[in-house]
């Protein structure tokens, strides 16, 4: 799969990317079956990967220092949007991933006694949730760029390759880039590319990306919170198969009785078709803070009881604080987020 280096905004926070100029680490000792490479060599391996077809199982886990979501959080309908977003970020998940070129992608998130599917098969995009038998179908315009392979950002944001691409987004000399000991992921030999912030203004301690030694695909991403010895967030393959999946996995027919909603993206829009207010970005690198103006987040989301349960009252509004990111909703309705302490968001809000 051809990698595009773009910025990542998990939930609404922009972590950092790296610069080749930040690499100043000696060659790492290679395992018997992996050539010795420098960090810069591994970055080039990722960028030049031409693996267009593969499949596998991805496990996601998180330990963000928040209480478990209530069992009712997985409900359906518009009123559950906040719960669904938080649940996807905070809970553990297993997903089946199938890719065959830029326009054939399926991500099947396996929930307890349910599943969520995001499927792109050529110009057809299907989003399916078995819990309420809801289906959304849209057609990608013919002029849409083929570099948009993922049919639903929510369902695919935590695949290892998508996460890694976004962490390796742009040039920033505030990151130390090194190699840890070679590792194995899903039975495959991999280089351990480690990104470490050179600032203490961030909650992130380091990010480790396991890069497949043969294909150059990121197989696992582990995000460490500052001061913690185990990953606060991790997404990695537990099984990985290079090669084209069976064509049948990209076919989808709405189940009998399912509610199907048709969407028609306007010219030039991405498949989601949603309009997003332009955020304001302050700070740099790992200390970046993203601010959304008042009214950007629907009132029904901010008023969701779950949001009230997970946030606490602070000077200037309400805040969600985790081991990796903080979110501040100000009294006038603005939303600020970053991989920084809440105090940094309060200062930015002023």
C-alpha cells in the first residue's frame, strides 16, 4: 500500500511527526534474518512500501486512566454519538482487516455479539452496524482520488498502518528517532522504530512502530504515556497475511430487514460528506493544541450524560483528562484538545 504521510487527529488531538534531520542514532544491530538498518533506512522502508494487498486481525487496547464505559454506552442512534466515539477510543477491540488496492477495503470491528463493518468496493461504500441493523450506502464520485481507500475514518483510524502514517506526518526536529531491538509481530520479523519527544510539555512519552522487515508495512503501534511502563494505547496485528484476500469479502448485501440510508457526496467531498469547521492550531510538535470554535460540536453531544460523567469541572469549563490527551470544553462552547496537560489547554483558551 502506498503510504501518504498525513497528520493524525485521534479524537481531536494532533500528535507530532518527525524530521529526517532529527535522526542521529547509530545503526541498530539486526536480527539474524533482518538486515542491519539505520532509523532513516526504516523510514524509507515504510515510505517506499508497495504492498497493495493483505489481510489480518488487529487487536486494539487502551489504558488511558479512565473508568470503563457503562454498558448502555453502546446504544444506537444520534444520541449515542459521544458514547460511540469514546467507546471506540477507550475500549479494547478486535478487527478483521482486508485490503486489495486503494479501492477495495474492508474493516470488520467485532464487538461482543455484534459487529461494525466499513466496506469500500470500487465506487460503493457500505457502513453497517449489526446492533441496530443500520446500513449507510454511498457512491464515491468517479473523479474522487483513489488515494482515499478508507470508507469510514471511525472504523479504520486505529489500524496500525493508518496510525503509523499519521504519526510520521510531517517534519519536526523536536522528535528523537531511534531503533529499539528487532521484534516479532504476528510471527513476522520487524524493526522497532521509536519516536521520543524532546520536550516535557507533552503527555506522550514515546511511540514505538513495529515495521515489517519484508513489506515495510507498520504491523503495530504502541503509544507510551509519560512516566508509564506499559502502552497507554496499542493497535497491532495478531495475524498478518500478505497477498490479495478473496474478492467475496468486499461484497456486501444489506441483511433482510435492515434500515438502509442512501447518501450522495457532493462534488469534491470525501465519502463522509460532513462539513467540519476549520480548527485553530497553536503550539508545535508534541505540544500542539487544536481549538474548535463554539458550535463546532453538537449540543446533544456535549450534553450527553456520559460526557458529564467523564469530565470534571475546572476553571473556565469542563475537562476530560487522560494519560495521553486532554480535552477542554469552555463555558462559551469552544473545544480545545492536545496531548498536553489540562493546564496548557486552559492557558490557550485564555
